[in-house]
């Protein structure tokens, strides 16, 4: 018998929200796949296998996993080239479902962008997707370690002046979900990639989230979860 598909509302509360970019509020999969497939082929790697580890990490960290015997200096150098290429390519970059409305709903609330993109790439993709850039942002230049290290999310919480336990992270990738959980935060997984990595809660996209606040500033997120059929 198939499982019930009745939508189940879940309410989570927080003092601040920390948003990943790619795959979470911006759908940049087309660019990522174009650039990294070509890179993988150039290095004699299986593009399908390479794409399994690309999402969520800074480029040099992905390269280190895929080419473990290569000097890290070469990864850093090639990452600079890759960032420039990705920044110049915005074809197919669009907002994730519900992202414009979600960003409008949280505009006056404490929130930050925490992305593995550098500042130039983040600006290019947010502009291409016609989404407002959060006033507080943690980009690749801000941190010493890539996700799944929790440094970026902890830095975002500190800049907002909110305890990590009072933050909710929005993420789509295994590396990002691991980083948010390691920071002691709850994580809402967005999209199909997220389901496999045990986030605190999972939704198909941002249309499944309603944002409300109470007079004391507490953020209430009502999530519509649809159980999978079996």
C-alpha cells in the first residue's frame, strides 16, 4: 500500500536564518554541471562521479577530493580560474521555487547568506536570479575552511549576534547540511539532494515554507512536509 501523501505542517522557531545560495535559493545547476563536467573530462575523470561531490564545497576542496595526490597549490590556482568562469556564465541561473517570496518575507528579519561562492560569484548569481543580496553575508573569502566545516555558519551567527542554537540553516547539499549540524544548528533541507543527508526537516522548495513572527522577534517557520510514497 502506498504511504499517505497528506501534507503535514511542522513549525520551527528561530531568532535568525542562515541561507546557503546555490541549490537553496538560486538554481545554478546548469552552470555548475557545464563547468565541472568539462573540468572532470579535462582531468580524465568520470563527470557523473565528479558531480556527486561538487555541490556545497568550495572548488579547491572538491578538487582535493577528486585529485587526492595533486598539490593543494594547484587546486587553489585552478579554483581561481573556475570561479572566474562560473561568474561569467549565468545562462540558466534562476531562483529556486518560492525564493522571491521567501526573500521578501524575511527581508526585515535577522538573516545572512553563507555560501561557498566568492563575493563576485555570489553577486553574479543573485543578480541573475533577481534576488536581493542579504546585508550580512559570509562568502568564500571570509572563511579558512570549506563546508562541511561549520566555520561559515558560526561566523554568520556571530555577525548577527545570535546563539547558534537559535539559528536555522537552509541547505541543499550533504556538505552544507553537515556544516550546519556541526555548528549546533537545525537545518532545513531544500530540494531533492537534501533528502539523503538527514536534515532536521526537508521540503521540496521554498514554496513549502510560510514565515511569521511574534512580537518578541521570534521567527516562526511553518513547513509543509509531504511524506514520500512507498
